[in-house]
C-alpha cells in the first residue's frame, strides 16, 4: 500500500481511503488487544463482567480487528488506480 500511495499521480478514491483506514484501525486493535489484554493483562474490553468472561470479550475484540484488516485489504486490492 505504501508504494501505491507514493506513485505519482494517485487519486485517493473513497474506496482506497476507507480501505487504508480500516487496515490501520484493525492493525491497531489487533496489536493492542494481543499486547495489552493477553501479554500484559491490562485494559480488558469490559471489566464489569465476571472475570471468567474477560477472555471471550478480549478474543472477540482481536477478531474484530482481524476482520477490519481483511475488509480493508479487500477494499484496497479491489480499487483500481486512476491517473489524473
């Protein structure tokens, strides 16, 4: 994606912008979920529910990040570059 963005000229379509934003959010959520929730054991998704349910919510959070990255990649790949 970075090489594609550096090509001149590049017209950032709505699809390309949405795809890169989804990849970014998904990557952040996945990384934050793995590092904070599982490795460090801090900042769980919902700490008001019983402790036994924390893992399920944290795993769901990580999966939502992976899904966002997948949808974002599909949007970026499906977008056709257009010259100005």
